[in-house]
């Protein structure tokens, strides 16, 4: 029995939030067994599951942020989860990328050079009414964030964010597809 991990141990091993692992277990999205009312995980099955996750492309994601470090962090985290990632440093460039291809998910900063993030969100929604947008901002309580939220993004993530925040959004996207 020592080769079985608890939900907490599996979460640490996978570098995911405890509740994310628990919910993935409940939904049958991760290899787990329920023993005595608690979820248990075998490391070898988790390793196989991780390898499979890394080889399956889940969709396309656009990251729009003027900060090159933020773009790179998001690109790395998102691509590790099996998504194809395109980046843009402005709203104008994001709209040009949207002319080239459809994006399943868009991470959008609100404070951008040129076109504001709120204006970009409006243009994105006009171009693709079904666009799924996640606002990533350091201005969560600012009126600009309230304006953006009125346009209907799926999530709002505050900077500085944790990689687990991004992973949880991606996991939610995979579940609804």
C-alpha cells in the first residue's frame, strides 16, 4: 500500500492545486481509486497520464500582454499542458492573429500600449462572439476591470498570479470541450 499517494501527495507530485486534483478524480479525468472514501493515486499511473497529457494538443491559445516576461511564463505553462500558444504584445496584433486562425482561449492583459485591453476585448468579442477570454490584470479592483467584466470574459486572474491559477483555467477549458 505504500505505493499509493493521497490526494495531497498527488497534488504536490503533479504541482497542481489540491482541489483541482480532487475534482479531476471525482470526474474521472485522472487515474485514481477510491479506497475507504478517500482518493488514492499510483505514481506509475500518474506518470502515464502525464505523458499522455503532454502529447495531446488540447487547442489553441492566444496570450496578449505587453510584458515579455509574462508572455513567456504564460506560453511555457500553457504549452506544457498541451495547447498550441501564440503571443501578441498589443491588442492590434492580437486582432491580426485572430484573422489568421481561431483561438479556443485568449489570455488578455487590460493595460496595453495603443488599444486598451477593454477595447481589445470588445473587438475580440465583435470578431468572434464565442471567444473565451481570460482577463489577466494587476488592476482587479480598478474601474477598467469592471468595464472589462461587463463584456463577459470567462475568468479574471490577478497579477501576480500563480501557475496553478493558469493550470486551473486550462483544466476547466478541457472539461467543457
